[in-house]
């Protein structure tokens, strides 16, 4: 259910017309009574006549007492300072009062997100002890076009298993990320919206997430490529740690480059899936990737080599590839024209056709190397700050 609060009854009714089924209250006191009597309320829309200070104080209180409740703020004017203050308070979205289509979409997304959060927070049994930290799986290739995003989206969907687990898919290709397009998402926020926030906690990050399907939530890349430069590696590391504490698995899609943000993800990863295809340039880049990761002292037991389009008839045998790389291939994913077709529909093939050979190969990888494979990185064995600094400075240009 959705509740709309605005001091002007006419405005409140107009907002209800955009949202659909909803109840209307015309004061914050009435809203508090509704929330006290309905512990399962999903979404509250605060109209333009609600004082912003009162809205922020209400949101700050509810983020603690009702974390599954989403608040949407409707304003006549929206600026950067308002957005930053709203996210700090825990408001999920801020919508222009003239954009009623966006308001409707935001309410629907918030309902899905609140339901998923409430489901993930529900205890599986009588034991209320905190569960283990989630695992972080990073998908990487130094060459574009190998299928990183396809593997990342399908692996995330496989791990979520239609709601059995809670998974967050993070798009760290900050300049040219394709996760939102591949999943046909229309996000209200991206990871770039975390930059102006003074204090980024999980509630703030939660407001930036976009749900996709049961158990699968996303944190998408910025829309503008230029925003990538404003997102520091330290913020990326902090966000990944927050997500790890609240999701069973965090899957990270990456750009084809060893930049500081990617190295921050590597530092925290339990599994690094290194993907290549059966062509000489891709295998050459994979070999260089393995050598670079060894040089940077990333533990070999966390590496997994994924061979995509492994059945391509190009005159290269799998055994020859393993001999050249001096490393075993963890899984061979076959090629199929059904994969780009599923991408064009915005549905991962792992969800669209779970028994497809590509889906089965990805499930095999998940079962062997993620669900039952590498142990989680203990919090006390985090990468020492001096080594982390050395890694992230390794690829920077030296002054001539």
C-alpha cells in the first residue's frame, strides 16, 4: 500500500491520480497515525507542501525504525543540495511534481525494493544471530567484447535463484557501463549520486539501488561518461563493503582496464572471474592479466578463468590454451545466438531459459566456484593500506 501526504487536499488527490491505489492524509500527524497502525506500509509520498526539514527529520527517524519503508519526496524545484540532503536523510527518491510518469515509476520501484528488503530481513529460523558476510565476485577482462557484462548479469541472476538469495550487481564500468541497458532498467539513481554525500552509510546506498527481479538488485554506472572521474576508489571500496554486509553476494562488472576502482574491487573480492575467448588477442591479454595480478600479489586461489564461446572452431584446443596460460580453465561457456537475443529482450538467459547450455555452464561455475568454492575474505585479513596504495599507483603515469 502507498500513502500520500500533502497539506493541500487538491494536490494530494492529483498525486493519487498519478500513483493509483493509495490512501491520502493531509498532515504529518495523520501520517504518523497511519504508520503506527500499519506496520506493513511500503511507500510514503511526501507532497510539495510538506516542509523539507520536517520531511528529512521524518525520514531520518524512519530509516532506523522502518528500514523497509521507502519515502519519495515530491518537490516544485530540485537542486543538488536538496538531493544530497534527501539521500543523507534516507529518502529513496526525489521527483519533480510535474513528472507524474516518473512518480508512478518511482512508486512501483520502491514497492518492489521494499518487498525485497523485507523478505531479505525476515529470519529463516529462530536464530537471530547475524549471518556471515557476503561474498564479492568480480568479473574482469583486459579486452572488451569478451562477454563480461553477459557473464556478470547471468551470474548474478543465477546466484539470486529467483529470490532464494539476495544479490547486488554493481556496474563498475563507470564510463561505459551496460548493465542498465542489458537488463532494460530505468534507474532513478546511479553510483555517481553517492559522491556528494558527506556520510555514506547503507541507507544512503540503498536509496541508489534499482531492483530487477526477485533477489536481484543493481547499482548501475553513471549515465554521463565524464562522471567516472569524480568517483574515487575509496568510495567504491566503502560501498562494496557496505553491500557485502547486507547481501549474500555482490557481483561486480568492470571495464577492460586496471584502474583504481577495479583494483579496489579486486582487493575485496573472494572470487575474480577472468574471462577470455578463443582468439589470440583475448588470450594474450588474459596472459598479461594473470602476470599483472601475480605481480600485484593477488592470491592465486581466488582467480578463476572463464572461457567464453569455448566451442568456437578456430583451431585452438583447450589443452593448448591451458598450457599457454599455465593455469586451468574453470568453466567453458558455449557460444549461442540465443545470448544476444536475450540481451535485446533485457532478460538474462539464466532466467529466460535455465536449462539452456549457456545457463547450465554459468550455474556450474556458480555451484563449484562461488556457492561452494572460495572461502570468504575475512574482515581481519584486509589488504594492508601500504600494499593497497602501491597497487593503485602501479598504472599511473610517471612524470617524465
